[in-house]
């Protein structure tokens, strides 16, 4: 089967690629229909590594996907051939201590699509455990199904924040994950979410949602706006989604006393933290790494119409143009949020 292969740093090819696709009793075979281009995919393309994960041999990219069930294993009961599905890309060891604690996202032995040496899903077919494959309601599109993965990170962030109804939240960074986090915070009960960035086109996209106010940090410091709008008290919850050192350092100034700070964005290098600033307000600090036990909740919110992610899909390119899709993602246009690749239908 053809696949989008990262041959080495900076080199992609669309070529036939041999894959062992054995269908076990608890697995399903899936025809891939839509795949989102994630920042981590792009980072592997441009840098060849993320932290300790280094591309040392050709690897298929892609981990945000939806498709159609082609075949089911003998023990699968909740899915059938023809079901439209999306897939959770991280597969933990079910016997691990992390899995038993319900935090399988931090299982050291987790195997995650398109994380070396595990191949991703930008290929016509994959075999995947049924336990991590979720049926899509009839009115939820493949494009929306492929958005469940990044939205799950926003959902994980909102749950970590322990939002209470009526909370005021701030999101620093209006990239795809910042936008997903803002929408998840609204769905989780926030009365209003402020989102800050320096790219006005991105702010215009997320600012079109009711309940979200935007702050362009080229015009005013975030701390000044939040102080003004909260009478100097601060936000109940602050989500840091940029990974930028100045944003991390400035977090204490945004939160109210006793509030929460959630670290979502991942800095490339270690960054300084104002520990005393956090202590002086007794701020609760939470961290986020992927997600656990979130997919069904995310699908339910999308299906209920509580969250509409379709305005965040900036472009959809055919599989034949998938290298062009990645090159466009590398450009990081201010008007782009999520680029998707559509596989040929059968």
C-alpha cells in the first residue's frame, strides 16, 4: 500500500511501503478516510526528532484519523463492518501500573502512532485495537472525527483545571491546541474565555465563537487586560498553550489568588518559572500530556452540537498531494489552523 513516509529529516515521499497488518481477535481493520496534520508530525519532518524520540529509519506519519471498519476480529462486539470510526492513536500496556491507575497516557511503554519507531496512519488501511476505536454518530463527518484527537487534548486540559460553572479562563497561545482548549473550557462550564496571541488572523478565527474574547499581545499585555476585566482579581483558570518562555514566566500575573494554572504547551527547551509568584497566590499547577479516557466524551460533545470544530479546518488536500499539505503546514500561515488530508474513498 502507498503511504506518506518520512524518509529522514526534511525528506518525505509517497510510495509503496510494506506493513505487517495482522488482524488479531480484538482488532479491527480500518479504511482511512481523513487524517489531520499535527504539529508533532511537522516537527518530525523539519527536525527529525522530538526530545528523545528520533527518526532513525523511514516512518509513516499521521495520527489524527477517521475511517470505516472493513473487518473485525473474532472477539469484537461493539463494532461492525461499515461503521464510521475514529481511532485513539496511543496504545498503552493494559497491565501497566499507569493503566491500572487510569492514567494510561503516561504509561512509559505506550505505543503512539507516528512516534518513532511506531508507524502512523497516512496509508489506506490500518489494523487497530477495537478498544481504542470509537464509533462516530451518523451526523458527525470524517473531518470532525479526525479532529477528535486534538480536541481530546483540550478536553484533558479542561478536566485538569477542575473548572467550576461560571469560571473565567485565559488561554495563552491561539494555535490549534490553544483553540481546542478554549472551546473545551467553554464546554466545561466557563462563562468566558480570553485567548491571547500575536497573530490576528488566528484570533479572528477563534474570536468568532460566542463566549470567547481575544487579546492581541502586540497591542496590550495580557495581564493588563485581565486585570482590567476582573477588577484586579485575575482569572480563575489560566491555560498556557504557547510553550513560549515569556508566557510561562508571566502566568502568576494572570491568575486570581487560589486559582489554577494548567501547562499545556510544550517548550522546546527548559524555561524559567516564577515559583514565588505562584506561591504568593497559592496557585495550583497542573500539567497535561496527551489524554486518557477522553475520546467518548469528546465525541459526545461534538455529536450534541456543543462544540463545532469545522471552522478550524482550514484546508483539505487529497492524499496524492499530502507532501504539499505538509509543506503548507511548515509555512505556518497565520490563517491556517488545521490542515487535513483526505484518502480516496472506496
